[in-house]
C-alpha cells in the first residue's frame, strides 16, 4: 500500500469573484464507514463552478475557503474496510451528489420512481452534501467521497474522459431519459455545442433518435458539426423555428401544424429566447425538458400547455444506477466529451478559457507534467 503524504495541494476560493489560490493543507480524514479517500486523477470545470464563484448560488458555499468541483474521477487509496464495495486501486467516477444522505427522509425512502436507487439512499436527499458546492470538491490532490455515490470507471474510459461525464454527461443522459422517447422519434437540443449539449448530441443519436442540435455562437456550432454524429445542426440566428417545423412536416408528409415538429426538446441555455424557440419546435403533445434554471425563471404560454398539450418538466442530474448505466453506454458507444486539458496547477487559466465560451469541456488532468503540483 502506498504511503500517503501528510499534506496535499488544493485550489481554494477565498471569496466571491476572486481567482483560485493554490496552497498545501492536511489530507482530509474518513469519518464514516461509507467514506473512501481517493487520489484525484482529473477534475472537470462546470457552469455551476462559475456560478458559485460569482456568488450566485446562495447560501453556497457556506464558508470560505472553499474547494470547488463536483465532477471528477480518481483512484481509491484508502478505505474504512477491505470488505466494502470498492478496493484500493479501483478507478472511480465521482458526481457531486449525494455525500452522506440521511437515509430516512421521503427521498431516501422512495423506491417507487423509475429514478429511485434503493431504500436508504437518494441523490435528492435534502440533507446530503454536494461535492464542490456544500462541501469540498475535486480541485485537489485528494478527496473524501461516499462509496454509495460512485461508479467504477469502465475500460477504455480514462479519468479525463470520465470527469466531464460525472455532471455534464449524467445530467444530459438523465434529461434524455426524462423525455421518454422511442428510437426514431425526434429530439432537439437547445445549446448543442456546450458542455452538456455536445454530449447530448452523441447520446441522442446513439440512442436512435432523430436529433436536431441548435445553437447561436460560431465556436459551439462548429464543435457540434465537427462531432460528425449525423445530427442536423442549426444556427438559430439564420433559421426560424417555424421554418424548421415546416421542413420537418414536409419530410414526414404532414399537412397539419399539430403533427409537425419535434417530440421533445431539451432546454440548456438560461434565456427566454431559447425556451420560446424550443417550445415552437414541438408538435402537439410534445415535451420540453428544462435543465437550466435562470434566476428570473421562464415564462410560458398557457395556450401551449392547454390547447397543444405541451408538457414542461425539469431534470436535475440522475440516480446512481443511471450513473452506472450512462458510463457503460458511453464506454460501449464511444461517447466522449471534447476536452481541453490543463496541468493541475493552472486552474485560473482554465477559468479564463471557460469565459471565452468555446464549447466542450475543460479539465484539470493530474497526469500532465506540472512542477507546481509535485
């Protein structure tokens, strides 16, 4: 067994709207039979990290200094018991939720929903911790995680492949499942070139859905097209929703507006225009799955809901069993995030790159040479 150091490097937020500070601190200790210590191998940056750093997720973080990141991957280096579900040396993916759920609340006791895990555990437990948001996350050399929230990393996925799947991949996969589509049905992804969207294009097409990817910015549109998924990529600045609906109706031989359009649309951008555009793409009885949650909310037409029977549902991450299903699907179907990797000490450079809005995912890869991290 490898001798663990007494200190580790970690990136800290010391206040809102400030750069991360890199410094050494003692290794965290295990406090529960479910706890594992992992050596972090890759940590991915999420939109939520940016929102949190700006102070837009009150009451989180509850205190400073704070270690961010809720989508990461690593190797188990210490356990409470050798008889647990994971062994030293196992490669694991770590989503943000749910660290130390209470095991007793309505969410933890619910086993009726398709998304439920098992009695005593739920990613929706209101008392559970959330890595990188309410508790320390993955922007560090080591992290304490809850064995119940993890999934083994299947071959041939690397840690850098896996980290973006722990939030972006799981969230978009869960949203597609919430659409309840059958192969051959049509789905649109608003914001198709972003971190979630470009993974959604891959999942959706590999699931057998006829997929439309929609975006506005040149970089994300190019990224989406370059994936070569077979999805139709649309610049919403140059094509109206009604034009697209008419094209789809013509392709399907439909004459009635109620029968033209998409069966479902996933709304990823945090703006009303994207929401309105997506709703207009739906045929009657279509479903809009909301993943974004702008502070001001979304406004919808009651006429769409009443007269067209449009349903609007939300989707927030997914269960542990869905996490394992998603990883197996990604490994089998070669679903990968488009990743730009940075050495582990260069988190602030990664954040600068994020704000350029180029699409894809940005990852700290601990395997890259970095004299400041050693």
